[in-house]
C-alpha cells in the first residue's frame, strides 16, 4: 500500500474512535444513585444517562443485577420502589 493510503486509513480509524468516545461522553448528562432493599440486603448503585429517568433506570438495573438470581427475582427487583435516590446534573 502507498503511504498516503495508509495515512488516510489511520486518519479514518482515529476519527471514528474519537467520534464514538465523544458521543459516549456527551450522552451522560445526569447521574443518579439508587438504593434499594431486596432479599434483606440494601444495595446502592450509580447510573448515568441523558435524562433523569434514564439515569435512575440504569442505576436500578445495576443494583438489581448483582442482587438477584434468576429472571423472576430480577423482575421483582426492578419493580420494587427504591429506598433512597439522589440525582444531579453532570
């Protein structure tokens, strides 16, 4: 391959990676911490998202993910009200 072709390919790859990183970082504008009690254990997790609802959902899914086993428990955990939550803009 010619040096110019290699340089253009590398530039394209760098631009793509930069675009993915920039888009990912821009999407998380709100951060929420959600705590919930399930199975006698309180678990608190952080979640980030473009809106408060998305950040809250991400935090609850994260808290339930490590606190349940099986689909039935996961669904029950996701439907449970949080014991505490705080959200803030980033």
